[in-house]
């Protein structure tokens, strides 16, 4: 159940009853004799602070108390997962022949640009949007390189000063100064990683 906090409290309490006893009654039936015992798991998702939502009454605290809570960090907090997620979306959202046109273009520089995006707005939905736009352009007959570069420019923009200094070509990067750049180990060793 995505956006659990958006469900009305009466619906959340109905879910709570099901979580407690596992009994589901067909819609419109009032007799408990028609209830069926279901063996299922319920996964609820929300993008709001759960404790705060319980305090303000947006989420039913008793429902939350019966659920095992797992915090899934935002993409910007787990950038190492981005390449695998992007590739998964590419393979599962596009027709095989379209995905196969894009895969060889995913150089270290391209992946770096995708990884360094902020992803503050929509997390995986932003990656899916990129893949969908690339796929739509390929379906219209666009060259794969053009489709990928144009989509990256539109959705990611120019690389920021902390990240990749990728040139407009797919497999090359701009020359870096001889001085070691400040920052993380990745930033100091970027040239060796991307070459």
C-alpha cells in the first residue's frame, strides 16, 4: 500500500482489524460468517515522518505499532544502488531491442552523471522517468546516443562542481588539473575509476 498516510483513518483502522485477525469479508457483506481467513503480508509505504504523522493523527498509531518499520534511505543516501536500479528499469521498462541499444552507452562517465543527481523530488520515479523518456525517443527512431544525452541534459543538466566534469561525449571526460582535487576518495581518484 503506497502512500499509507493518504488513506482515510477509517480505512487504516479496517486494515488494522485485518492485520489483527487475518479475516477479510467480501465487499457489501455484513455477516462475519462470510469472512475468509487470508494468509498474506501487507507492506505499507509512506514518504512522511511516521512518528510525526502518528502524533498529528494522519497515521493510525495502533496500525503503525503492529507493523515492522523499515526505513529505506533516499537514493542520494545510497548512490551505489543507482546503477543497478537504472539497469533494472532499463531492462524491465523498455522493449528488449531498445534496452540493448542503450546498454553499451552506459560508460563510467554516464553512470557517474546519473549517480550524482540529487534525487530530492522522486527517488526511483526520477530514474524511471529518465528511462521512459529515453525509450520514447528510441521508439520514435532517434539515435540511441542522442536520446541518452538529450535526456541526461534535460533531467540532470550540466554536471555540478562537486561531481563529474563529463564532456558532451559519452565516453570521455574533460581534462583535470594536475593538482589532486579536494573531497572524497572518489573525487581524488575519479580519473582512474572512469578511465
